[in-house]
């Protein structure tokens, strides 16, 4: 294994915690750490301090199950929110006259007391064999607190602490760095964002981790994912891997061709956008990202030879799988954390199960990429130890309380037996996290609709 690959394999997400974010009013704690009931050979054993002999066992996959609108997607969005805030909170301006920007953080809005209260985010990660903890508390207009800790020798060592605009540096961050940083810090900017711009070595691992991880595949972004997969097909080092993943789904596809608009078409598109925008002679020229308007065709083997079909002629399932292929290959190649929303949408359950198994297996996932997904597909939970796609400590449930807030809890809290029929018991509502649906009410409503 090369040094670069070894770094990837020694880097994984251990836990995510948050409070007052989206539908999570109360503290949530989501853990990827293996437990005593982990399936054999599934957890990855990672060193977490220099010279340490006892590794941390981290899971490569976790699935979140629950009723519609119970908050499954909001867990993934909350992780994506943290990444976005870290990467964008510092605008780079040093002007004292600059008007403070609003922090785009989504608090729990169904309780008026939460709207102005701080939101809290925190991650625990292992980066190249060293454990880090990083988090912050923010309102719409300022950072209340921020902190970063690492464990180079087994004990927590603070990298920095922040209270509003006051910074407390420890470790190798020199105190004379505080003065210039204090001049460019803004109430709404995270110090980690500033450190990323200034390339401070002690915080570079954390900045890089956020830049490359918590990649959200949202159900609403399918078209963007098609373009992303198509862009990977241009990379000769990845093209074969992408095609193999597309072909292994038994969709009858033999090849994929990307089609770019010609110069005349690009010019027409450019003029159309310019006519719709409020531009003047002093405005910068309108630029088009060609990757966002690329089309693609898929080759299928027919009885009389190969036939090319435009993307508009493909089935929904084929397009969903095509959109999934690119992000999955990137995650496996780079050892990233992939957040997959509605993984089973338009896909056969067996295809979903095989995709999960790719991340579970160290042979197909040597860089320790992680997959965190939400799903309604109960069969992934299995009805025996032999047909279980994910282990008992890899299943989480979301449930909406009477006040609209989300509660998340692991299956292990319910102490399931190894031989337990988890899928059946889940669909029967034994674990909660299932909709409270009244058949009588549905029948009455249908009768009223028919009579009107």
C-alpha cells in the first residue's frame, strides 16, 4: 500500500453530534464506532494515537430507517450543513466596514425558543491515525464558541479554543499568530475557515477532511450526479471503474458516451442567459460551465448489434444507478464519507444490498470509505444472522415526536438477539420508527373522495 493510500485507510469518521439543527431540537449523537455485536471482519481497526497499540474499531456503513418525514434525511443534511459552514464561513475580506453576513444555519423552527438559540455541531474523526474532535456553537449572526482537540499521545491536547472572538492557542500554534488573526476574524467566521485560508499546518488535516468528506447525494440532485458521473468518464484512470460499476448492475449497458454542445449551440445558450439576466456593459462576461449541460448516451447490446439510446429514453432505475455510480467510485477511490439520501429509490433491493456490501468488504473498499444512507428497505436488516446486509450496530432509527422534533436511536439500544428477525420486527413496529397509520381512517377518506 502506498503512503497516500495508507493515509486514506487510517482516516474515518467516528461520530457526529448536533443540537438544535433542522428537526433535531434535542442533542443527537450518531456513532460509527463498532461494538461487541459487530459482524466479524466488518469494523476497521484504526490507530488513533502515535505509538498506540489498542486501535479504534470503526464501521464502514450505517443505515438510518424510519417513517416518512421522521428526520432521516435531516441527519444527512445536518452533516452537510456542518461541512458547508466550515468551508464558507470566512469571506476573506479584511474590511472593518464590511456588513456582517448572516450564517446560513437551520435551527429547529417548530419551537420559537430554538430559533434564536445557538446550534451546536461536533465531529470526532481519525485522520492519518490521530484522533481529532472539532465543534462549534453558532447563532444566525455570530460564532459563540469553537474548539479543536487532538490526541497525539493518547491524552487530549487542545489545539485552540474560542469564545466569541477570543482565541486561546495551545500546542504548536505560536502566540504571535493570534494578533494578525484577530484583525481578520469576524464574529460570523469560524477560525477553522480562516485557518484553511492561511494554511496553518496544525489545522490543515481538519480543513482537508471537511473539504473531502460528508459528500451528500441528495434525492433532489440526481441530474447533477448524472453530470458528475459523466465527468468521471473523461478521466481515463476512473473510466473503466465507472463503467464496471454501471455494467455490474445488469442493465444491459456496454458503454456510455458524453455529448457536448457545439460552439453554435453554446453561443445561443449564452445569449439566452444574458438576455434573462440583469447585466450591463461593465459586467463581467457570462461564462458557461459546459459540464452542466453535457448530454450522454448509453450503448446497449441488442440482438442485431449495439444500439445507442439518449438519456431521455432510459428507465428511471438506469438513470438513478448512473447517478450513483460516480459518487460511489469517488468515495471508494478517495476514502471519503458518502451520505446517500433515499438509496433504494427506483433501484432493486438486491442492487442496493450489493452496493452496501461493496463498502462493507475490505477487499472492495481498501481505503476505508464510509457509506451513511437512509432507507425504507427493511430487507437490509435481515431476518436471521445469515441474511443480514448490515449488522445490528449499523442500524439506526428516527422517530418524530408529538412536537415535530426528531429522535434518533441505534438498534443496539433495544438489545436485539443475534438470531432475531429484525426486518420483520421492524415492519411490525416492534422497534418504533414506523408510521402510525389508521386503515379505518384511510378507508373513510377514500369513501368520502369517491362520494364527492
